């Protein structure tokens, strides 16, 4: 693990892994929007951090200059020559057109409204049985014992892998996304995932099932089977994209409801408040920051970006921009004007947003149904992960 120097000037030397950024990025974005809306750092390579809504949206739509070939927010420290994900890629998220176009098309049917509706009963049963497991204790870790347990099990069933693997998967995904400065841990996570899927793909080749992995293996594009490395990358992506992200959104929402009793009562008592309410929670606590790599020297908002520079797709900051959202730091469950970009913008917009929304709603509904009143055991004890995906990792609540 690398030690990093404290940040002196956020405009010229920001660090998204600094403790104060993990703790309260909102204040930092506000300050930057007023002084230097596209900040820069040389830490972990030359990287830019936009904080305004329109800038983030413009960047997301400018594919020729800002490629998805490198979407990790923090590059690997040092050399990792045989890093498997660099060989396989994670299409469609790490691909530009034309590869992006058809690999995305393969995934979309799995996350259509109809498919997602068919996963709802299973998700509800899962949430309810998780509540059963701690309700008598009068307290729980709403992140570790609840939020973390949900998306991984739903995705495991979509991919056709055994539920018992869920904790191992969660460990790998966290290794990849949360411990960005720890090369060893990150490599372990990626290796674990890819090696597991290599075995599963071999098995599916002879024993196909009714799942996403089997279907990808049987799909032909232009009369040819899809290359194995693409099947592996896509399977790994579904897991990486669908687990930490949704768990973080569920956890942040539970943190909000634990600390804002008026909003909690509103959701408990007013079923009509849910649809705008869920969008507002997604806006205010957007978990995901992705990255792009600059393809050739270009000036963006007066910033001289060079080929190879990274640009962080700061969707969470865009969603707190006062130019677009009135009182952006206030969670207003009735916010009707809410064109948030929690799921991104443009061609890479989240392919799993229907699933994410369903899981978030069902997880909150089932929790509130059984535990309508809860509060933090100790606000100082809550810990937040940040970097690529922001959400609470230790969230003890009592009821
Ligand atoms: C609250 C939960 C989630 C959030 C906030 C979220 C956010 C995002 C964002 C911001 C992007 C765009 C990335 C970019 O522009 O580079 C994205 C892409 C993607 N997400 Fe999600 N996501 C969530 C849940 C899920 C789930 C449950 C799945 C399904 C397993 C999923 C699958 C994907 C895929 C496949 C892409 C790549 C799409 C493409 O490149 O065309 N996500 N997500």
C-alpha cells in the first residue's frame, strides 16, 4: 500500500483517496466549482477532475477525444505485466465503438424491465430473510449484514454461479474497486474473478444452463462464436459493475434514512413518495466515478489535456451542481426536476439501471417494512469507501 502526501491545493493536486475526500467530497467539489471547475493532479499520473454537470456530460459524449479503453480511476502502481484484465478487457464498459455497440447489445436483454421484474420476488425473499437474521438483535451492520449481501446474490443467480460463492465474489470485487493503491490486493481480485470464470466457461461449454454465461457462449456474431476472452470480460464486468455500486447505493440510502427521520417516516407512510424518492437518493448519493483516457492532445474548458491523461467521470459531483439542481445538498424526496447522471450519460449509460433501481427499492422497502425506526449506533463509527465507488462500509444501526 502506498503512503500519499496530504493535499495542499485541491485545484492542482487533488487526491480522491485522501481521507477528507472519502469523508466529505461535497465540500471539495463546491469549492472547486467556484475556483477551478476542472481540477488536476499528477498523483498516479496526469489526471483531471471535472465538477460541473455540463462538463461531465460533454466529456461523456465526446468519444473520439475521451476513450473508455482505460476506465479505472486509479491506475495500477508499478508494472503488472501479466495482468489478465489488461488482456481481456471488460466490454462494453472498457470498449469504444464498434466493439462497444454489439457487446452492449448482448447484455441489454438481461436487464430489461421484464427480466428485472422476474428477479423481484427472489430479491424480496432474500431481503426479508436477511432482516430475519438480525432483527431480534436490536441492531445490525446495515452495510455488511444487509446492503452488501443483496446485489451479489442476485447477480450470481443471473450469471448462474452458486450462491455460496457470494462472499468470495464480494471480496474480489472490493479488492478490484476499493483498494486502489494496493496493487497486490487489486491483482488478487482481478485474478480471482477471471480464473473463476475461466473454469465456469469451460464447464458451461459442455453443460450449458439457463444463464447469462451459457447464453454468451452460445451466441454467434457474424456467424462466429464470441471469443472466449470477451465472454470472460463481460461476465467479470457484470459482477464488478453490479455489486459494489448497488450495495453502495443501498447503504448510503440507509445511512440517509437513519439520520433523517422525517424522510424515513415519509417513505414508511406514503407509498406515493417512492418513485421520486429513489431517484433523489440516487442523485444525492451517486456512488460511481468512472474514467476516460485522452486519445490526443485537446483543450477542454481551457485545460491543456495531453494524450494518455486520465479524466475522471465525476457523475457524483455533476449531481450536486447548483446550476442544474436547486439546493443540491438537500435531499428532497419530492424533487421533480431531476435529470441526474448517477447512471452516467451517453453510450455507456448503465446497462443495469433497471436492476439497480429494483434492488434499491426492494431493499429499502423490506427494511422499512420490518424496521420502520432506526438510528446510527455512533455516527463517528461509520466508515466510507471512496475512489471509484462511494458508499458506507460499516454502518451500525440500532432499532
Ligand atoms: C446503483 C447502482 C449502479 C450505479 C450507480 C451504476 C452506475 C453506472 C455508471 C455511472 C455507468 C457508466 C460508466 C461510464 O460512463 O464509463 C455504468 C455502466 C454500466 N453498468 Fe452500472 N451502475 C449500477 C448498477 C449496475 C448493475 C446492477 C449492473 C448489472 C449487472 C450494471 C451494469 C453496468 C454495465 C454493464 C455498464 C457498462 C455499459 C456500457 O459501457 O455500455 N450496473 N453504471
